[in-house]
């Protein structure tokens, strides 16, 4: 049996017992949006553990909870070729622990998430890591060589400076290909790319060509890796996202081996292409220019990336050129060029330099721009010209404007970000658009304030806490409305310095009210990366405020959301949240930063509430593809809401009313369809799509989506959930009743109070009426009546019988306590059922029956794990191929079903965490060092004696 088969047997031994039975009702548990799309038909690759991997991908296998990721096992999707020449993938896995390098220190440690030990601190283990940084030069800004660093293409700005965002920027210069057999083009395009995780967003501007019809990404072999059909719009900007890049293409992108081609499809065929590269200049760029030639089909072009110094009026720039410097048979001959800065054909600055055909890029600094030059720069009236000298001069030129992209300039204003932090529950939202001539369009909305708005200003960061630096006052455009208002207008006199600061995310917008004259709301103007949602360009987002929660919440946070419904009735959303205080962040640092959901305004009906997503940072985005007709109707009528909850406010931190007109009630394309037929065709998830989803569960002959919950056919007093191919069924836990008389209805699982025998003076209904709000519990996402008790439901583990929760009716708080087990007198107590909280003394020891008895027994069912059989309630440490016995995981047999759980580790407050070999839990490195020192002291004492 090879390695792959062994791993599959181990995984099946863990998960296969759950794959029994049930037909789903409408899922009660909200379904999260899809995160891992299915592979395209015809794409070669490997399927492993319910996931699809592209050829040449490598990964550590994830055996699921509680085993987790096998960091010492590396799997590889190897390309194979069949006899007919068809390429397919084959998975091979190996243990890589023996390949670990020997650390060059006395006491190496094993860090969490690693397979190999490393030296804890110092430079003793530097040999093994130095190779990782070969070729990387870290940028240090110096006045005398700033332009050299700006030209350093090996510097990965976004990876080094914004590790939390994990973004990488790329650029491509696209020009015509002057080949004899191929129609060329006079067009020039500049494409900017941003890689986030597995998505590549791109913004493309072009000149001297008609609108392209298709954009093609090609791999290192010239094969088409991705094709993007350009929508027909009047915009001169092309926006798109290449989603879910295979790792092989991501690797080629990082190694600058991908190319991009734009082709026109209407009229005369034109084609331009270029190579995608990294560049240091992208990090600081705030102005740009596309340089074209007046010659037809010359295949010449260039782009200029420019930025202002932070303190001086120095303009740094880098030129990328193609076709300007002619190729020569000589080895890199120097070609003299002249770079000029012009205003209306008048030369203002001129620089002479030498470049080569091999490396035509050029960087320089124009120092001390005067006020007129800065003014012309802000208005887009400065032109940059490049000319070659000699007998065959070539010339390209272009106007300098503010950097263009498909990203959105936006701001969420919250009371927590005010200069004096507040918790008012109000919110402000703003969207900006910068034009080539320096005009700034703005749309500002304010909601939830308790007093009149007295000023709306765009500001810099204050130099002192009490001293605001106001740049522009737009209060004159503000139109008041109840609890807020709106300002829409344009500002046409932005200075070049302020354009630079705007595009560097260094400006703020401040809203002052009569009650808070220095500012009740404030937010940083930030660039929001293009996500594919086109509603950003023509619609204001929906504001999310604590004042809109029921009941209102005086929170420091605020937010806004873009929501749209496409022609297929899929809901697209993007949420931005701001202003959560540090105390709130500390409270949720081990939990989701936020939980976003969508529902209808009528809170008496919770059937139409849907979970959107959970998120740690300040943004969340996704797509919901299976919305109910009812929820789409509420979106159409404007009676729906989006709500973000946190640990501090599980019943809602901020909320906003959502109105998205749509025609989904009458069919996805406007046809009039019967309602029942419409439900079946459009909003019930496609069974074929559900079957192909690697996270789907198959139970009682039907497929269930990941995250769904339903009542099984075999027992209506059980509740089942699907968690990534694993079905977990738990009995319904009945709440403890405090009434003296109860009875068991035939159609219910739990006994209820007999109201016929209840005291007349205090009816049971009136007891509930005293505190109608009750308690909302995040685990089961249900309201519980005041005074009721229940075992908490915590996905994906099910009901936790070792805890009992109580709803405090007076405050609406949920109080949970651990169950106290009685003391036992026996030496070897056992747990009768894995779901039981307390152990019991066994009646008598029983021997393990033979295999035939195990398979034929009609009584208690036993479990088979690997090649071994285990009695009911017996526990053991599992053995996994290539890894061995996993002592940190305990499995037990629950009436024929094998269940496993990893040892629970305590939370650590230290920053330097390590993991020792043979230990299940990580620990603080400082404590480990002290422990070793104590051991050495004890040893020395023993030597003395």
C-alpha cells in the first residue's frame, strides 16, 4: 500500500462513520458564502481530501479536526501523461522530517506550525534562513540616493511594508508588436495588478487604440492561463479580477514569467502585449503618465511612475520604455536620451542621460519644483517627453495626472476615531473621485447623530492633539436631514501636495456637530482595493450605525456596505467597519472580529436571516448564491438590513437598512414564472452543484451544504449539522423546567409545563412577558426565554453537556457554568457515552469480543479504526501513516462511531511562543528557559552531594 492510500485510510477511519443519513429541511443554520470554488471542467489536477489542486502544487495534508495539518508530510500533484497523451495529476506524499537541516545551536525549539526545529533567538541559525532573503534589498530612504532606491525593482514594497495586508503589486507596459506577419497597433497601455491571497485585481488604462474586447494572460509556455472579456462601457478604464490563481501561475507571477495581451474585437484587429513585473516604484506612486508615439504602428511606448517627497517639493520618477531604444548587435551600447518636463510645448526642465537597449529604464529626481510647476502638476498640464539623440531620433510623450486605478477612495467615519474618542453610535460615509484636472468629487452622508451637523471638513493629521489642520471646508454643500444629512459636490482647487497625500491615505474627513464642536465623527480616507463589485462607481454605500440596532447601541464603531444583486439573483456584498476601540479588540482577539448577517427588518420573523461571513479585519466581502425569494423581496422593498455583531455586542454592534431593487421575484431575466416553479429553478441550490462541492455532506440519501443544519428522518429529536463533509448529529437537549407540573406532547421532543395546572395568579405566559427580550446565544443563534437553562450548542462540536447556560431575564445576559461531577470511589472510572460529561464506575470489566462477535452483535456497537477494533466507550491515541502515534489526540468509540478530539491547550499571553518535542501544547519560551535553568541548578546541587 503506497503512502497516498495509507493517508486516505486514516482519513476515512476518522470521517467515514459520520457519513450516514438525512433529508434536509430549509437549513436553519446560515450558510457561509463559497470560498473554494470548484475546478473548471477539463482542468488537469489532483483531488485530495475534498480539495482540488493544480499540477505542480504542493501542500501539507489537512486531515480535519482534531488532527489538523500534517506539517511534516508534504504532498505533491505530479503531472502524468496517459497513453493517449492526456495530462492528469497524481498525488504523492512523503515525510519531510528527515530532510530538516541541523540547527546550529545547542537548544533548538519547534515553533507552532513548523516541522523542523530552529534556533529560538540570535544569529546562530542564520545559515538556514539567509538564502530566503538573497536578492532582496531593503529600502532605506536617503536624500542623496532616493532615486536609486525608487528604481530598485527587487524591492517588494507591499510584501515588506504591509505584511498584514499580504498584498503584492505588479505592473505591465503593453505596446504593439511590429512583426511583418502580424497587424500591429499604435496603442499603449499601462496595467497595474494587486495580488491578495489567490486573487489578482487589475486596473488597465490605454491610449491610441479602440476599446479592447478581450484580455489574455499567458503562462511561461505561451499557453492561455486566463481570459477576461471586457464589458462594453464608456469608461476608459478596464477593471477586473482573476480569481483563484493556481499555485503554479502564482509562482510564475512572482517570478515575472506571465505576460498579458489586449486584443480588439471590433473593426480592425489591434493587439498589444507586455510582461508583468514587480517594481519598487508602485509602493510610493501617486502620479503617473502613459507615453505614446505620434508614429503609426511603431511599437513604441512608455509609462512614468512619479511621487513627491514627503517634505520637499522634489518630484521623483521612474520611466519604463519599450521600443524607444533600438536593439543593437553590440553588447549593450549606450544610447543618449533627453528627458524634458514641458508646459504647453515650453521646456521647463531637461535631463540628459545614457541608457541601453537591455535596460532602458531610467530614474531621476526633479528638485525644488516652484509654485507654478506644482500648480500645473495638480491640473494635469505638465507633459513628460523622452527623445533619443542621433541619426534616427525617436520620441514618446504623455501628460502627468494623479494615479488612476479601479480602487475606491472611501472613508468610514466613526465616533471612536474622533480626536476625542466617543461612543455615540453615529456613522459617516464618504466616497471620492479624483479627475485628471485635479478636481475632487465627493459624496458624504451622516446618520445617527443626536445634534445638528455644523461642519464637514477634509483635514490632515493634526500636528498636535488639540490643533486640527483643515484643508478644505465642504460644509456649504451639506443638506441636513433628520439625525444626519448629505453633502454632494466638487472641489476644483486641490494642490499637488494634497493630491499626493490623498493617494497615500494621509487625509481625513471630520464631521462636527452642535454637541461635539471639534468633531463627533472622523475617518481616514483610504483606498479600497477593487473587488469586482461595480456598484462602487455609481452608488453610495449603505451606512451601518449603532443607532440603527434594535435597541440602539452607543458604540464607537461605524461602517458601510455596498450590496448589489446581479442578473442571476446572486447577492454581492462588501462591508467596511471602522472605529472599534482597543478594549473591544482585546475582547475579541481570540474570536471573529465581526459576524455579518443579512435579514429582514421585521424582527418577529427570523426565518429569513442569513449569515454573510465572519471576519477578523476591517473588511468583509463575498457572494450569496442561494437567497430565498422572501429575502430578495425584502431587499427589493427596502425592508432588509445588514448587521455586524461582535463579542461585546452579540445582538448587534452596527446595522443598516438595505434597499436593492431587483426583479428576481419574477425570474432571473424578467420572465413571469409561477412562484413554486421559481423556487425550484432559481433559489433551491442546484443538486449537481451541491454534489460537486467538496465540503458537501451525504446523509440519508441526500446532499447537504457545508454549515447547514436539519432534523434527520431516523429521529426527529436529533439535530444534524454538516461541517466540511462530516455529519454531526446530537440529541436535542431539553431545558430544565421549573414548573411543578409537566407533560410530554406527542409531537414534541421535550416535556412542557402543564398550563392547565399552573397557579392562576401567576400564569406561565405572564412570567415570560415580564422580560420579553430574553437572551440571544451566539452558538445556536436563538433567543432563549428569561430563566431558561440549556446545554450550549457550539458549532461544529454540537451540544456541550459539560456546561449549562442560564438566561438572566433582568439583564438579558447569558451565564454559563461548568457541570460539577460527583466524586467516584472506583480506581478506573469510564465514560459511558462520549457526549456524557461525567465518568461513572463500571459495573464489571468485560473482555473484548472476537471480530465475528463485533460485526454481528445486536447490542452495543463497536468501532473499527484502521486495522483495530475498539469497544464502546474505549479510548485510544490514533496512529497516522508517515507520522506515527498522535499522543495529543484522543479517540473514543461512541456506539459504533469513532470520534476524536485534540487536547485543549491554554491561551498564552506571551509573544515568544515555542513548542517542545513530545509536548502537545505550545508554551512561553521564557518559561521554558527558566525551567531549563532550574533543572541545571538542581543537577549541579546533586553533583555537589
